[in-house]
C-alpha cells in the first residue's frame, strides 16, 4: 500500500513534504534531512490490537479459543500486531479468588482496547438460591464498571440454515434487524432489592434516569441511520412509570431524526411481532429486562442460539461475546458451536478497531463453513457433526488461504 501524502503536513515545528519530481519523500526534522526513495509500505493500514481475553465458565474456554484463533489468523493476514492477556471471571473466579469480577480482571479490561468474552454460569450456583455470591454478579459488575450501557445484537438469517428455524422459511428469509438493549439501568440494578426478614416477600426496583434513556435512544437512531431508517421503541407504558418515561423521551427525541421512522410498541406486542413478522423490524431498542427476554427470543429465528454474536459498548472498553450461556453440560466435550464467538470477533474488528474488511472476511468464512457443512451437532441435522476445534480450524484455514 503506497502512503499518500498531501503537499504539506505540519507537526509542531517539523515539516513533512512531498517532492513529485523525483518521487522522493523529504523529511525535515530539527534541521536534519532524510530522503527515502520510492516509499511503499502498508504501515498506514497496520494496527496494534491489544485485547483482554475472558473465557469464563462452561464452554467459554473452548469457544473463546476458536474466536482467538480466528482473530490471530485475521491479524496475520492483514499484517496487524496482536497482543492479548487472559483473565478470570464468573464461577471460576469465585472458586479462585472469592469474587466473580476481580479487580485484576477489571484493570486488564480498562487497559485493553477490546474484550473477547465467553460465558459465565455454573449449576452449583444456579441450583443454590441461598448463594450470596453468584457468577452473574460478575457480569453485571463488569457492565457497570466499564460503563457498558448498550448491548447490540444483530439478528440475521443464513440461507442454508432456514430449515433450522422454528418459523416458516417465508417468514424468516431475509430477516435482518438489530436489537439494542440498555444494560446498566432498570430492574437488574435498581435498589432497594431483596427479601423480607421472614423470607416470604421479595422485591425488586426498576429505576431509569433521563440521561440513561436519552443516550441509548440516540445510539439507536445512529444505527438506524446507517441501516433502513426505522426505530422501534419497546416499552410497557400502559402499566409502568419507567416505560412512560421512555415513551415521553422517545417522543421528544424522534423529531430530531426526521428521516427516520419511529414506532412505539408494547413489549407483549413486540414479542408476538418478532415471531409473526420479524422482517418488520430494523432497529429495536428497549430497557434492560425487556431486552434480555426479547433478544433471546429473537435468537431462535436463526435456528440456533449458537449463531448470534453481540457487542456491549459504552464509556470504557467494549466487550464482545456470544449471546448464549455457559452450557455446562457440554463443557469439555468439544461439541459446542463456536460460530457466535467467531462472529463476535468480527464485531470486535469492526466496532472496536474500525476494521470493516477484516470483519467482513470473518463473516464470509462463517457463511462458507455453514454452506460446506462444517458445523457442530446443534445445526448438523443428520449430516456429519464436526467438533468445536474442527470448525474453528476450517475457518482459520479459509481465512489464511
């Protein structure tokens, strides 16, 4: 790649200029001149990627290994320098240090440009309602401490997997929408929260501020402007005070985006519409609890939860992860579907580093693996089911060729 210079670029007192006559680049630096003939380099397009890798629990280490291998292959192909470090989170962190999101893990995330994350959760905590410390608390703390106020989940279908969807092919073919879920407010973080002294009454509190709602809605309109220019704001304004705040702010913000269609929809209606008419959505934005439920519902449109990636973005370092859980029953068996994690790596290249070509290549490789039948047992039907590592290796080889 040839570096293209404008005629004069100034950095303080240093001048870099181009002489067209002899194709020489002349650099004047503190009165010392260096001439370099016919410079050709790809330095302008090469970057250093510094990422934190958090495998987590269950199948997390297996699928993250494949996502990391694909990331390495892409960096090698495009000439990027990759630096990465591992850290613990979730049940494994509780077992090792007594807390699900240790300070050392947070410090590493803050020092990194992006986080590639697997999954958290373990049956010994899921089946113990009295547990004081839980893996999921680590995920909530990570979101809060990193300021990750938005989870972005693209929902797209793969032609060769339409038969795997529980919906008719004519309903889901061509479905392509984005769910944006608010992550750091609502009932998951509201206080007070707890149980009465006798244990017979439990309570949660749903709280939202204007600032939280405004920033997530502006983000939704930003993405809609890059897509098909439609935003669906999902709430329960006929019942909940927080939802009425969402609707009020949505009505105030919508006129600022006159070229984008805005619709408001109750969450129960949205749940039905996702099944009945998924192609009617472009960008769907909603609060934390509703988004948690609706995005999992939307995931089955593709035929497998193992196919959908996500990006959590906000104030500090962004986190890229598959939407599925830790699937502890499959841990260590080399059967878990790594494609959602690999596609999360594609989002990482695009959202964290602005590398659109790299992300597109990963998606192309994933599509090719599906069409070639190089898939794990959850989407293999009666054909040969490949191991987690075999799927990852095939995609790495596709990228590397």
